[in-house]
């Protein structure tokens, strides 16, 4: 059997690094890409192919995918769109350029990945896409407004492509963690974080991704996968609660 092949963005540190390590430990061949070349240099192992990729660049995507699939006959079993950035604070206090960059990385980056990887995914039976979403896409989060909006976009794209690509035997899943102990939350001080805490590790998220990847295929597929008991409870409750109640709960949580 040909070795399964994955591409993971934002792989130099945090969640992306943990996912890369988990995949390699399970026998996958992984293209680990990031703009942090120093971080990538510390990844080791014969099954890891590292490379610089700015997810905003279509050219970078084509080059990375071509290099990764050159030895696999065009095979790509898994795309993990993990790269993302976050700024916290009131919308009016964050420079507009910083917020525009977050949209470019968190939304355009995922769109670029899905679009450029599609021919390889379609050519690979049972291929999967995993998009890192966030519990902030349950209801818009104050002090995380732009980040929250980008994750709503990831949620919508995931849902649409899972339907659109079903006939191509490609499943698309969104992973929904709350706050994760990575450098992304360093210096972040918002109401939701103070109330809920930072309880997840990158390895917790990677374990959920592996559960998706090694699961039973389309028959057991769930588009949305929350990570941790609080996120699972919030996601389930939001699906049954009226919008006014979701707003009230989030107002209390984020104070």
C-alpha cells in the first residue's frame, strides 16, 4: 500500500506541529509547511518534508503541493488547514492592516489550500480535508471580532465543500477547540478566556484530528468536531437554543 500523504499548514509550532507529529507516528508522510523556517528546521524524521509556504500565496501552494506529491504519483490523502493568526481587543483599537492580514491568513489561506489541493484530493480515494475552526464561530465574540468572523467563514466553507465534494469521495471536517495553550494566546486577555480558561493542549487537538482521520470514513463522518467537554456542550446547546439565548449566554461568558 502506498504511504498515506498529508499536508499540514502552520506546522512549525503549536497545533500544527502536534498534528504533524501525530501523523508521522501513525505512519503518514507529511508535508509540513509554514513561514517559520527556523521552527520547521527543528522537525525531523524521514517521513517529514518541510518547506516554506505563505498560505496567502497561490504560487506557494502550487509549489508545495507539487513537491509533496512528486513521489506519490499525485496522491494527497489529507489536507490540514491549520495556519491562523489572532489579535485580541476592541475592533477600533486594532490597526486595520492587522485585521486585514488575519482575514487573508485565516480565510483566504484556507480557500487557497482547498482550491489548489482539490485535483490531488479528487484523485485520491477517501481523501479528507480538516479545517481548524474555533468555538468563537458558535456566536460572534467581542474582543475577538475579526478572528471570530474568520472562523465563521471557515465554518461555512467547510459545510459547503463537504456537500459539494461528496461525489468526489472527499470529506471535509471542521475542528472546534476553545482556547489552546499555544503562543497564539500569549498576551491575550479577553472575557471569554478569563471565564473559561486555557484548558487544551496542542496534543488534545491533534488527538481529535487523528480520531477524524483514522475514523470510519463517510458513514461515521461528522462535519463539526468540538474538542473538550466545554466546547462540545456549547456547540450542542447552540444548535438547540434560540438566537436570543445564545446572545445572552455569550454576553455573560465574555464579560
